């Protein structure tokens, strides 16, 4: 930028384009018309200054006496602040009055806007100056930028967030195009650009520094070098202030403004991956220089300084560090010699959390517990990466069994068990329990060979260790294996033996799991005891508030009703099971319930709705990395018959279209809502010219507007993968080779949509 001095201001004229943030510009501009003091807060490099200048330039006509930029970055002494401001505003010498009084008198009758930029290191002095000026000059407005608020009554705070993915990509293309003519974001580099912008937290400064590297590197090469981002992201604008020359200097600037205790907490917070809550901070970070009662105040101060960002998680506040801030703190933590101790405390905290959820599973709050584990997923993976004790890694992997299987992380669970078992081959009880956890994951995935291999080893281990509880658990898993192999009757005796042995050992929680399995297998096999066992289990679950196992029993009873020809009971039980699964992310189990509802619906002759339900189930099977075949050949046969009946009645093209419509609902919550929306049954075909479904027409309209697949996903609240699939379906149905042809076709064939 170059400074343009005039009688009505000194705003610098921009010589690079301002990318994105138009809603923010409009909102802050509107705010300044009424608010007399507004402060833009946010972490270093987020673009507070550039946003403030854009707002100020757009507000020039509102302030006839000028819009003035007072850059405080070079000012080190608080006492010098007023003098610097007076010089910039051209305040004449007014005798013996103090500089602040001279400023106040000069501005008293003027309608002007002052932009106080980079206030963080002079926050108290800026607050005092702003209070004096605003009190004396009723038509004066001040727009400040700072890492934290000035703390004045009447101050309006606007937290500047990182750029959205689309804005970040736009900024990268704009700046990279300046240093490397011809640079464009295309289908070949779009994924790498998205990853680069995400890894840089959407920070404009980091993106601009990365863009300067595209003079000599490809986007992929820049991504590969981000492990050492502080060495990579240098140079940039030679005219910028020193603390903006490199990413490290920008973070140094923030770090130096913190107290010793704040820096210590910043360093320790870097041990968390993906976010954290207050309980975790108090447990992991307190001690050795930070008393537990000080944690909240220190955390609040780091939030106020925009070092720590706040988010929401399950109705409770959560916190996170931008990855750049976290890596900086992790370097400091490693240099301090505290890293190993913090890693152990971090691992132990999340081990305790996992064990608490595991032990208290058959009771109220299951969905909330899974949501908490989901929120901590990256921290749990980080804890599993701690190599201090391989046996504890086995314990943690096993304690997360419900997270892997009921929480929708089967593939990750399988990977973690493979790693943990390979790292700890010793014959221990921890290994035996981990083998059973791995067996459960493999069975749910349909990998019966791996499940049997692990189960055989667990059985041998139980005998070698002489542990009766492990022996009982092996018996229960033998029953589960038989069930998944399509031999459910052979599973009854092992289930009964496991339950009886565990009850005798006083382990009611594990006994409950096999009582649940027994109720289900009796229902699936048509055993006359099924109704009574099911009633017992359901009554116990209703009394305790348990919902996950309750839903499984309802599904099994629904399957029994369907095989007996009672279609209405089967549908009612399937819907009741789905109701119980609200809030859960168990893709495999919800897909089973959708399958049952589809079979019963097809038996009623409503084949299009059945096909849509099969499509929703299929999307969940793909999401979880499993299939209907994992639950035995009999279940797979029922699926095949339903599929064939629907295709025969509807015709292959209409069947595939209905299947595709259902597959759009590819998250557990969406699938449940879709299945329980009784207004959809029966469903009539969407009427529209051309071969596209209603959802595909919505996608085509957004393609015609120029939205990327990721933007389409955000607009329609779809997963990115689903948006990609819709675009590919449109291209295939219309016989096109590129998105531009979709836009042209839509322009010639517009059809009203809900959008």
C-alpha cells in the first residue's frame, strides 16, 4: 500500500485486491454508523488491518472531516501514543495544554473516523486515549484493531475469523497469479489447494506468504514442506512491518505480549490435538508453575488475546489453537523439557475418559458420551500415539470399543488395534482384552478370518493366564462369530454361558452385553423364548435410560415379526429402533434398521420408497466400510430379494434413480430423519424435464452459479463426497465432460428449485 495524505484523511491506497469478507465489510460498516468504538479482534495474521482499512475506505463519505489511520506498530512507549496520533491528524500546537487535551479540543467539533491499528502492545494507553477523545468529541468514531479488546464500556467487539475455504483459495489464486502468471486453481490442483489453505488455518498472512513460494514451488511441494512452516513461510512484502515479515515473527509478536504464566499455559495447550475443554486443561496443564485455580483465569486471558479460540461442543464451550499457534507452542514446549511429562498426562487423562465411558455404557447418556469421544477423537488418536508404554496403548484401544463400533470409526479402530497389538506382543491380560476388541471391529466389518484369528489367540491367552473373566468373554464372542456366519442358533449356548459366568464373577456390565446378544439371537431364530427375554432386556434398558442396546433388541424383534409375516409390526419396531438411535453415529446398526424398514415396505408393495431406504442404507454401509454381507448370508439374501423385487416393479432405471435419491442422505442423522418422515411414504417420482433427480437439479443450478463442489456441499448441507457424486451423476446422465457444459445446459433448461 502507499499512503495518500489529504485534508480529509491519510488512508493508504491499496495496490492489491481485497478478496472475500464482503459480509464482514458490510456488517462492520453498518456498525460504525451507530457505534462510536468498535474493535476488530483476532489472532495475528488473520487480516484485521486490511479489513479495517477496507471498511474505513468504504465509510469515507460518512465522515466529512476525514478517515485517519494511526498505525501503532512502531510505537513502543505508551506516553508517545497521543503525540503520534496528534502528528498524524495534523493537530496544531495549542499552548500549554497536554497533547491529549489538544487532541480532544481539536476533534470536539469534527465528524471523523480514527483507525487505531495494532493496539495490543499499548492496550491500556489506547483505552485511555479513546475514552478521552470519545468523551470530548460526540461526532468522533474509532475503529481499533487488536489481539484483544480495549475493555471500555460501550466498546463493540467484532471477532475476525479466518477466511472461509473458498475465500482462502481465492486469495491464494490472486496472490500466486501476481508472482506466477498463469497460475490457476483447476481440477488437478484443487484438492491440494484446499489442503494447503486448511493447513494454514485460513490465515491471510500465511496464505500470502505461501503464495510467494509458488514462484518456484508447486502447490503440492508447499504442502509437503508445511511441517517446517516457520522456515517456509518467510519473505512476502518487504514494506510490511517487521513483525509481519515472516510467520514466526508474527507469532513472536503475540508471544512476547503474554505474561510468563500465559506463555507457560500456551506451551502446554499445544499438547492437545484438535481442541480441548476446561476439564482437560485443568487436569493436564496445571502444576509446576500454574496452580489449578489459576487455569481458568489464564485460559480466559489467552482467549481475550486471540491466542485461544472458542467453539461449541455439545452445549459446552470448547477451545482450540490454530495449527500455526499450536506448532509454535509445541516448539517452545519441547525446548522447555516438559513435553514428555505433558504427553503422559495427556494420555492418562484421555485413558480415564475412555474407561469411564466404557464402564458406564449400559445406562443413560450414551449418545452424549459418544459425542464427547467424537469431539475428542483427534486427542484420542494422539494419546494412542504415545509410545511410553505399549500395554497402556492396548488398554486404551480396548476401552474405546464403543467409540470404534457404535461411534462410527470402524476403519480407524481396526488400524489402531493392528498397531497396538503389533507393538505389544507379550501375553498379558491387556492384550487379551484388546484381541476381543479387535475381534468385534473385524466382525462388524465382515472380516471373519481376522476375527477368528484374534479370537483363537484370545482363547489361548485366557487359558494360559487362567483368567475366568477373559475366558467368559471369549465364549460370548464365539457366539457372536457364529451369528455373523449365519449360524445364529449355534450362538445361543455361548451367549448363555458367558452371561452366567460373568454374573457369577460379579461383572454385571459385561453380563448385560451378552444378555442383549441372547435376546437378539432368539428373536432372529424365532426361538419361543424371544418375547420374554426381549421383554426383560427392554424393561431393564428403559429403567436405566439405555438406548443403543434397546434399539438392537427392537430391530431383532422387528426382524422376527417380518419373518412371521407381520409387516406392520416390523415397520413399527424398525421405526421405534431408529427413534432410539437419534444422536448416535453407528452407521452399521442404523443401516440394518433401514434395511428392515425397506424389506417390510417392499412387502407392502411400496417399492419406490423401499428402494430409497435401500439407497440410504447403502450410503451408510459405504461410510462405515462394511456391507450387509457382514451380518450373515440370511440377512444378505433378504436384502437381495428386496432389491430384485423393487427393480422388477419399478424398472432398472427408476430403481437406480430412487436408490440414488436415498443415497443423498448419507449421514446417520440425515438417514434417520429421512426414514422417519412418514410424509415420504409412498414417494412419487419428481416431475421435471430431463433425466435429473430433484437434488441433481439443485446441484446443477449451483454449478451454473459458479459454485465449487465444496461450496455446493456447504450450501445444501451435504458431505463433500456426496456433492462430488451428484456432479459426476449429472455429467454421466447428460453425457457431458466438464462443469461448463452443465452450466450451459442449465441456462438453456432452467427448472425452478427450492433454492
